[in-house]
């Protein structure tokens, strides 16, 4: 079953039967040509249902005897009654998809209903001709053989397997065996004689840090005892700072943090400045306490302050400016803190109303979508949107609304927005021009085909595509009474897109007309003839 052969075990008459609707005949023939050009046998109505053949029997043979059914999916096909019968028959014969009897080929971006949505499809829409042909042939090979393994081995995903360790420029691999410093041998689970030999850079032997992958040869480099400089950007160079290396992390201590608060606590004048530095003890540690380091007072002679204890930060006053006012206030003096500058209340701004419409002209009935989403709130958020379609007013909290204009003429739409403070603003009006009601297009007839032979008393399904805007359809049936004369025999009124008629005359014809809800008739389809088979 994995090779895609017919589940019945009999040799199939065709490799593929192409199921399609007349609206997609161009796609169906293009697909059939690609399949036959690739060496497959194909049954397709456009080429194989020749005069003298019985189309209904040919359809049944295609569904029953073809190895696989290619369903050309589009919106028109999914509305087709015959198309639905054909793909459902293929799905019933291979409900679990092991034989891959049903091969959907989407030629339009359509939503597949029900069980059809669970069958993997071949999508040709949105592709160029060359790309579509290549994609179709490759995917058909997969459907026939049940697998699409590539001929060449996939690329090794090096970018995801090799990582760069934090604080180091050495590529590392967490899955690689660790290398003993200075040995050049890996420690694995096997015997010592099976361990892989790895060359180790003498400059890196014994250096802490993540190990290198087994077999990785690093370029020679001079020994390095200090970490690389932290790449400060221009915006970080505005304050003096020092870099502190703590293990593998890098800590940036800025001098400007809390400078104003410390100046007030120590008692420096307004014109004084602070310098900050960090002194490390020999172990390279930094204070972990959350408290700020205590300020250091000037020495007895006014010189350099005494050195701080190892591992503590220091704060020292900057030298007074040449034009300054002298030293700061004496100990015990009070410092005046200026009062905060009062802030003014925000202005009381009204909202702004902006209206857009998706269509400005069209035949009746015309549905228009009005959008106020570009409106802006003022001092308060927008509470309500009021749309006026001529005299019809629609209110709500949503920024969109729709209305259907049925009368021809010029119509006006406006929008009024109201915020929580009660302020309102109205947009400029938008005009919509509605023309006379357009005539419905003619339905597209599907089955039976023109000049289909039947036996007297045969009942056939008459099928056509749905027309947008149509409420129902009339089916006219006439029989031939002379060489060029016809007589009306029956009129069928249907809300769907199918009707049943029993043919008894030697030659009859039928056509379909769509109607709106008000009874207005659209264009009529072409006539199709059905003739009695001899005998």
C-alpha cells in the first residue's frame, strides 16, 4: 500500500483522473499536460469525452478505475455538486489516505470544507509558470511514491550547534567532551586508547573557561591575561567610569549615579562636583552590600584623602572651579533645597473625528463600510462613535459601521465622536454615489454538456454555478418542433443551483436565468441541447 498502487490490487487503467469544473478548465488542461509530459496516463473530460462517448459512464470509470483523482480546487469547484461527489468518492475509497487516492491541487486560495481540509494539498496559486510546473511534478512524485526524501544530504546545522561563550571569543559545544588542561586528550566513556587526540594552545592550557569542541583547531595567538576592553559607545563616555571584571561578567560602575543626593548628604556646595571610582582588593571582588559607600573626608593637611579599605568605593570632592566661590559650607550649616517648579494642568483638548469609507460609487444595492479608526482622543478617551448615513443614525463603541444603500442617488455619511468629558467633534462629510441596479450576470452552465445523448425517459441533473446577488433561478426547457422552431415545455423555479428534468423528445434544450429578491431578472445563459440516443 505504501507504493500507491490501487487498493483493489487490479492494474489501474489511468494513473490520474482530473476532476474539475468548467470555470477551471484552463488549469485542468495545464495540469493534465504536465502529468502526461512526466510519463503518467491521464483521463480528463476536455480531451477524452469525445462525441459518441457517454459522459456519465466516463465519469464513473474515471472515479473507479483511475489510480488517483486530482481534484482541481477553487471556489467554483467547491460549489459544484458533481465535484463534491467525485472527491468524496475518492476519499471514501481511501479514508485514511494510505494509498493517496485523492490529490487536491489548489489553483485558488480557497478554504477546504470538512474532511477535505485534512488532506494535504498541492498549492499552485501565487507561483510563476516554471515554479508551478516544478512544484507540481515534485509533489506528484511524492504522492506516487509516498515519500519526498532529497537526493543530497542536508547541510549540517553548524550555526545552531556551535555557540559563542559569554565573555570569550572561543566557540564551544556543550555536547563535546572536556579536554584536560595541558594533556590534549579528551575524557570520554571509552578506553584511554580510544580517546581522541586534540591539540591545545599552550597559551590556553589551564585557563578557566568553557572547553573547545573535540577536533577544533584554534589559530595560534599570544597569551592574554586581561579581558578585552568593553566596547563603550559614544553615549556611554559622557561620565567617568571604570570596568570591573567579576568572574565572566562585566560590571559598569557610573560616577553620575546619585551624585546630587550624595552631594547634599556630604555638604558640598552647589558648584561642587563628585568623582567616583572603585578600588578592587587583590581577589578582584567588589562590595556586595546594597548600602552606598561612606564618603571620605579630606586629610588633616587638606591633601589627598586617606586610602580606603580594600574592596570599598570612595567618593571625593572635585577640585573647586577656578571661578568658584570657595569651599563648601561649614560643618553644621543648613542647606537650602529649592522648591519644585509647579506644573501646569494639561490643556482641555477636544477629540478629532476622521472618517473614511471603503467605496464611494457603485450600483444599487451598495454596501458601504465607514471607518472612524483614525480619529484621535483629546483630554479623555473616545466614548462613543455616531455614524449618520443620510437620515439613518448608528451609535456604538466600535469605530466601524456598515450600511446598505438601495436607492440610486447621492448619499452623505458623517461621523461624530464623543469623549468621556462630553466633548464632541464631527468629521467632514463623505459622499457616496449609488447608480441604478446592475443586471445580474448569466449563470455558467456545468452539466450536462451540449449535445449530450440520452435515452428516452432519462432524468438528468441540470447544474450551474451560483451568481452573487441572486435569490433564485428559473430553468427554461424547450423541445424542437421543426428545423428552426422550438416550443416551450416547462419552467422550473429553484433557489439552489440544481434541477432535475426527464427528457422524452428527440431534441430538447435548456437555459438558466438568475433573479434578485425583488424579482428583477438577470442575463440568461446560453442554450444547451440534449438529444435522444438512437435505438
